[in-house]
C-alpha cells in the first residue's frame, strides 16, 4: 500500500516536471516573440502602418527581412502614401527587387506631385533600371554632353554647302519620362540622334557665317525632328556650347580633283605621245621599205637597158642621149640645192 502511494507521488512529480519544462519553453518562445515583434508592432500600430503579429510571423517564415519591410511601410505611411499593401512589398522583396529604392522613389514622386504607382516603380526596378535615379532625373533634369568625351571624340564635324567645315559641341538637357522608362532607349540613343541632327543642320546651311552668327539655327533644326521619340527621356533643350571653323573641305576637294584631272591629262598625253612615236616608227619602217623597193627597181633598169640593146630595141646613141639627160638632170638638181635629188 505504501509503495503504491510512493509510485503515484513519483508519477505526479514527473508530470509536474514535464509540464514545467514545457511551460518554460513556451515562456521562452513567447519572450522571443515579444522581443522580436512587439517593438515593431508598436511602431506599426502608432504610425498606422497596419502590419500585425501574423503578418510579421508570415514574413519571418518566408525568410523575408520583416524589419526592413515594416520600417519601409512606416516610411510610406508617414510620407502620405497609403495605397501600398504589405503584400505588395513582400512580393517585390521575394522577386529580389531593391525594396528601399522603390520605396524612396515612390515617396519622392509623391512629394513631387508625380503620378508613380507602386506597380510601375516595381516594374522599373525589376527591369534593371535605377528607379530612384529616374525620379530624381525627372524632377531635376540631367545635362548630357554631345558628343560623349569618354568615347574619344570631342566635337561633331559638319561641312556647310560652301565647303567650310564647322566643329560643334552641344549640351543636351533631358528629363526622364517614367512612363517610357521600361523599353525606352537610353542616353546613347539621345547622343547619337542629336549628333546626327547637328551634322545635318550644319550641312544644310548655305554659308558657314550664317551658323557662326546664329548657332540657335542648329538647336531649332534639331528640336524639330522629335529626337526623343521611343526613348526614356524628354529633351528639354539643346544648347550649342562651342562651334569652331575647321578646314576648307571644298577647296581641298577641288585641289585634289584638279590634281586627279592633271594626272589623267598627263596620262592621256603620254598615251598620245606613245601612239605618235609608234606611228613615226611605223612610217620610218614603211619609208625604208619603199626605199628598198626603189633600189630594187633601179637595179632592174641597167638590166632592162642591156636587154633592149641586145634585142635591138634601143641603140647606143639612144643610150648616150639618156645618160646625157640624166647628167643634165643631176646638174639642175645640184643648182636647185637639192642634194638628195643631185645624188639620185
């Protein structure tokens, strides 16, 4: 009987011990919960952020930085942005977005009276753009050098219709368009388009002095072309910061053309000279050929004379008369001053 009482007492003590341990563990969990969530919950409650214990516990179980989310939510509420839910912030954090920059951008846009929804800001951030910098550039326009000095070229070179080269450098003031930031072209496109427009405007000028007297002609011509279409920026102004006179491209081209024409003329003259020399050589060859034929023909004359004498067609007196006639002819040629005829 006494042993049964002792056994019952031991079992009761064991139950109390286990219950105490469980109670102590529960106490530690509650204390940990209070230490981690109570402070943030109090801040959320006092500021009207609307994030409760359950929301923070869910964030904790999802592996999110609930402290940052709560503080950023408080910042939104304090700035007057109340249409952003904790679930929106959790979704952006789970998408590996930069929550702080998106919150800062939304607050800055709200203060600047700009219409920037949370979904648009989150999309811009997830697209890889710096949404906070974009909001800053929308409020405070940015100045871009054209051309970009970092690319190794300091001026844009164009040639007026009178052949004078002008070297210009412009500064483009742009404002970010948030509604075109996703999918819109970047600053490189703006620089390229403005550079092309400046070169075209210089090339359209009749005289370089017109551009030097009024550089605003370039700005007006460029702004008419809507160069900021399909880009993430709006061009506020284009200012020609510097314009200098370069080389006389027209005169240089004319000089090079004259040199080319001279070389062509010289080549044609050399060709004609070569043809003339060849023709002269050909005529000389023909002359020598004709002389050879004459010599051959003259060699046949004595033969014909002797043949005529043998056949009786020509007498000796006829032969001597012919010789006298030849001698008289030679004398007349010598008196006339024709050595070739005298020798012949």
